[in-house]
C-alpha cells in the first residue's frame, strides 16, 4: 500500500477497462479500520491485517463488486456497507450488513452522502479525520483525468444526467481537503485542495459537459 495521508493508504491499482484504473483506500482509525471501495489484490489483505484488519467496508456503487467482497468479509469478520439501490448487484457476491439509504452520520466521523446519477445508488463519503483533514470519497460521481481535472461519471447506458448534475452541485457546497475517487485516469485517484474555491472550480470542470449536453 502507498500512504497518502497520516491515516490513509492507497492500494495497488487495478485495470477494469482500457485507460481506466481503480484503487481502494484503507483508513486507519482507533475505533476500527475502514476500507473504502474494493480491491482484489491478496497481498493488500495481508497489509490490512498488519495494520489491524478491517472493521467496515464501504462501497460507493455497484461497479466495485466482486468475489473479493466475501474474501474480505470472511478474513476480517468485517461489515459490508452498500446502498439500498445496489443490493441486487452487491449481494450476488456478499451479504450487505449495513444498508445505506439516506444522508446520515456513522461512527468514526463518516458522513454518508447519497449522490445518485452515475448509478442510482452512487454514494459519497465525507470523513473528518482526527488529523484535522476532511476526506471526500467520491466514487465515480467525480473523478480525475490524466491532467488532474475533474470529470463526471456520466455513462449514457446507465446514468441519470439530471440526477448527476444535482449531485455534483451538492458536492460543490462541501469543503474537502483531500478528494479521493474510485476510478481515474493515469494522473492518479486523489487530489488535495487548498481552499473551497479550487474545489468548486474542479466541480465546475466536471459539470460543464453535462450542462452543455455533451457526454464527458
């Protein structure tokens, strides 16, 4: 794993499609460690164990499902968290222990933020780290291209354009310090923002093609 913050690690990349990479992120917390997204790398599970295991795993949407969900749950006796609208896809691989359906706060200062659009159950997570940083996990609702610019997760075959626009407008109101997507271009899966203005500009980059009627 690669350490990206004092209490946050990034797993090795996976390549689900040409030009597309994904990571999972391991958040170390005194009350129990959390895994955001998913990984199928067995050696990463050993790294999780070295850091105290996984208490909960949060999925941002159905694209993150796979056989490794059951492997992680079995090895660490962890709880799997996924949105109600994604249950059919997730539970083909592993039962969901905590069903997400609304905006709410979970232990470890994790705020659940439903952000439909990329898929019906797409969910973001805002984490207030004990270090003082605010981590925003955006799944595929917003990701970064090779140049680090914000891009939206609109796919004509499955996405809801208007819902995604609304979700991005909501994310624009937040003030994250570190934004971490699930999928991304070759430039990397996370980006640090020094102020709210720079974050708003990034979201505007992602919004522009949707408002213009173009497919990003």
